[in-house]
């Protein structure tokens, strides 16, 4: 795989991961009736961001995936 193809794949995968976490965020807000601009909303966002970072780090460490 060329460097350009690898960069494209990496960027595409990163975008897909981000999009899925956005979906989870809004599903959780709806399912658990989390209001806008509340402490719960902020905590949900922060937890999902930490989890997303953990997943990306795990993939980098264990599989050499650069997402």
C-alpha cells in the first residue's frame, strides 16, 4: 500500500470512529433524557471522548493501526 493510500485509509477510519461516537452520544442523550447544557451532558461527552481515545490507543499499541 502506498503512503497516500495508507494516509487516506487512516483518515477515513478516524472519521468513521468519530462519526460512530457522535451517534452513540446522541442515542445516549435521547435514551436517558440528558438535557442540553447540563452536567450530565458534559460528563457523557467527556466519558465518550476518553473511551474513544482509549480505543485508538489500544489499536495503535496492539495492532499498529493508526487511527
